[in-house]
């Protein structure tokens, strides 16, 4: 069994002509990397720092034609010890900011100043984008098991051409482990702070003598009592009195099976079926007293690829998903009689304006059968052909079909009609006879949709090597359709807006880079710019009863700069640093838009002992100013950024083949006090409001509160392979 290292974020640095991305790591990997670097130098391409990774053809092509693509390996994920994908993104994905609260079970990933709908997360080609079911969001990324990730490909810049809508600012593509034609088992377990327990594993076997047909079964179970998310002092008095101050347990269970059939080097067939269930609490200090949620997320996906000749490659992929959500949310029963009330349980008096101790379910969010199901059904197909003509160029031609519809309980007044989009795309990549080293891509896509009219988007890419330097640039357009709940929500606190228009995105980015092998060390430096404009941005109102959605007529302008440093010294030291500054505001305003940090600095520092048995990893992150706005007309505004947090791990690999791995992980080493998110609530359930002592126009009616970040915590884990 080959030794493996888990000590760096792998980045694609330049034009990739080899099929695999090689990197430094163990002695074997280092030797292989040196050979690959020598070969690539002759071909005018640059190989990466980091652990050996086989990137997808889409990623290799994207880099070749001017895109920024970062690849995060499974070894780096193991070193981070990330318990969910949000932690992974916060510390390993450059330019990423996490929206919402990971420890609460709700989060999204946002790249380079974008919002929830501008960064598309896909799992083996399956979009985890919420289509807006009747109740509220379904947080698809929360279902991801980090232990099953083979690597993550991060495409910064617009990439909707191949991935479909909602990739206007970036795409995070997760590639999971799959059968490799061998008999192998991986098992792991961890225990730590907040009574956190986790078990994971996968087992694969070859079903024929040659290993052409393989199967893998996999699964994981995560259970935790969870850290404190809200300060008890931030709870409305009656919400606290009715039991709203509680722990926030989080449970995630996943099980699946994969098949892979590769009869030859030219043909491969894959099939996967998985089911994930996650249970979490999302009560807020101003309203809910009890709020368990349950998400059920089945996925079936598969694909076939066949190389007809050296000039023609055909790939076909398909998926089906049917996520569903059950909410149970209650609010405090309050005595609203000026003369007072009698508690029927014990006959004791309850003063006017005070909670009785009972809780009342919100409509369709009760217990048992009164907890109505909200969900959507989605499927997708993608046929892609790559044609290569020697000394002429390359063309990618394809068709993609995506369809989804509401799949909620009939009690919700939402149509079950299918929303179907069929896209035809073409990417032309000519060889320039006067400059054969220049890589250029010109692409367009036409999406046909009856519900929101047809849309045309385009994309270009350019990369020019200049010795050890290179220049790259790319740009394109995208769009995001309104979600079902944004169109048709109907409750006491939220109503939809059926007149919403799709929002559109136009983005450009470029950079100058330098990469050089310094003899035992490898250095890469890159500095870049990005520019994004978003039209008709879909947003929600704040402080109204009820709230609704609208298209912001003011242009959203995002301007940013990036700087990266990647340094590998032998097999022992790896340093990665990333800086992202983003000025994001509405045209005509100087206010930074909500939940968009003004800048971020992320990094990893890894040391490996000469025998590759001891490993120390540090993961620092500094978050600049980040704002949240609430209240009527946005009168309340709070900066919850400006904090430094660092995670770290120490690992020891035992056994003849280093197959037994022990890890001590420390989260928030310096015990920083910070907020993952900052929300706003109101006092409608307070004693003072019920008694009429304050009104909706009183200054104290609206207030803000932080979603607290995880305090210092410790986790121990063991994993083995046999």
C-alpha cells in the first residue's frame, strides 16, 4: 500500500497537459512529483504543490483556459479534522465565506463577495442548490460527509456555462471516493467536546478477477450536543421563560453504495445511491421555544464516459434527488388578559403579559402529522462531447437538462408544475498559429425555459505563459431564477412575490502569476483582480409584518483583489496563504452589503517529520469587517467581523504502512469570542409588548444578537486502512 501525506491544499497552477495533478508528499510522491515537473517543463505546463490528486477533465481544462481552480485534497481535509463542510470551507477554500451558522445545522458557501445564490455547490455533479420548498430553505451542503470526499475543486469566477445557473461567481465541485478495483476498508471514529461522537467508514471490493467491476458501501454517523449558539441574555423574556434556552443537538447519518465498471481504459460506468438524514435545532431567541428540524436527502447519480478515439470523448451524466424537510416550531403561550390568567396545569395565577409555560405550534409546524413536509423533486441530464483536432484546436459541445418542481404537502398553496430548463452549450478553443502557447476559449450557452423565458450566457478564457510567469483572464455571465418560496410563500410572517424576475450576473477576473522550482522547494505567487455586477438581485425585506421578496433595482457592484502564496520545502514544510479583499455595495452607496467581509486572510502551515509519521497543521483565518443590517428601513447595523481564529491538529501515523492514524484536533486554539452570523429579532412575544408598554415603532422593539462561534474545543480521532 502506498504511503500518503495529508499536508497541503493542492492548487492547479497553470496549463495542465498531464492527466493527473501531482504533488509533494511522501518520498514516493515527492519522486513522482519531480519526474512530473521535469516532464511538464518540457511541455510548457506547470504542476502543482500539494498531495497527488487526479483532477477532473473540466478542472484541467478550466485552468488551461484562464480560470482559477483550487483543489483541496482528502489528505488536507483529514489534517483539518473538519466535522462539516462549512469548517472545511472556512479554513481550506480561499475566498470562501460561510453564511449562517454551521453548528446550528444551517449554512451556505459564498465565494468572492457573492451571496447564497451566486456560488453553486455540486456533489459528484448533483447541485445542492435549494429550489425553495414551501416551509424554508433546505441546506444541502449540511448533508455532506467530509470523510467521503476524495477532493474538492473550487472554480473562482463565473462557471455557469458547464454547471448551469447559480454559478455566476463560483462553483465548488465535490468529488467523492469511489471503487478503485481493489479490496480495501477504511474505518474511523472520533470523540470530543460537546459530547461529539462520530463513526465513519467505507469498504470496497472487486467483483471480478481483473478489478474492472468494483463496489463500495459507505456510511457515517455524527452526533453532538452542540456548543452554545446564543447568549441567554439575548432571549426575549417570555421565550426564555417558556424553555427557549436549550442545547442545540445535531445528528447526521449517511449511507450509500457505489458501483464502477471500467472494461477498458477508454470506457467507464459509475453509479451511486445514497441517503442522508440530518436533525438539528434552529430556534431563534426572539420567537421559537422548541424547534427540531429533520432533513431527508436521497440522491441517485451516475455517468458513463467513452473515448471513441484520440479525437473524440463522450460523457453522459444523470442525477435524481428528492430532499424533504419537516419543521416543528413552537412559540410561547402568553397571558393576554389584563386581569391575569390561571394556569390549567396547576391552578396558579399567571400575570398579564407573562408566559404560561406552555408552547403553541406555528401553522403546519406542529407535532407528528401536524408537522407538514416541505420539499422538491429534481433531476438532471448532461451530454458532453469533446472534439480535438491536431494543430487546429478543440471544441466542447453539449446539452444539459434540469427540471424541478415543488414536492411539499398539499396544504401549501404552491404549484407542482415542473420548471424545466434545457441548455445547449459550445466552447471553441482554437490553436493560434502565430502564438501556439496562447490558450483561448470562447463559449456560449442558450437555456430554453418556458417559466422564465430563454436566457443566453457567455464565457471567455485566456492564458498566456511567459517563462516562469503567466497571465490569465476570464469572464462571463449567469443568472439565478427565483425560488419557489420566494414566489409563493404564504404565512403570517412571510408572503411570496410572484412578479420576481431572475437576477443576472456579469463577472470578470484576471491575474499575473509566477511559479518556479527552486531545487528542493516550489514557489507560486499570484495576484489578481475581480469585478462583478449583479442586476435585479433578489432580496428580502426586514422589519415588516409580513415580510416579502423583491428585486433590488440598484446594481450590486463587487470589486476585489486576491493574492496567493504557496510554498513547499522538501517533504517537511508546506505554507499556503490567501488574501481576498472585496468591496461590495449597491451603486450609489458606500455601505458594504450584508454578510460580506471586507477582507479575509486564510492559510495553512504544515510540518511533517522526516519519516512522515508526525504531522503538525495550523489553520489560521482572519475575518475583516462584516456587517449585518436589520430593523425597519435598515436602521440597525452591526459589524460582527474583525476576528482571528485558528484551528490546529497533531497527528501520528503508526504501523508498517502508516495505516493507523491518531489525531488530536483543537478548534479555536486561542478561544476567540466571535460571531458566525449576526441576526435581528423583535419583541413581539415580550411582556412589555403584550402589555402595550412598547410598540412596533419603539426603539427597543427591534434588536440584534450574535450567532456565537465555537469556543475552544478538543477532539480525538483514530482511523485505519486495511
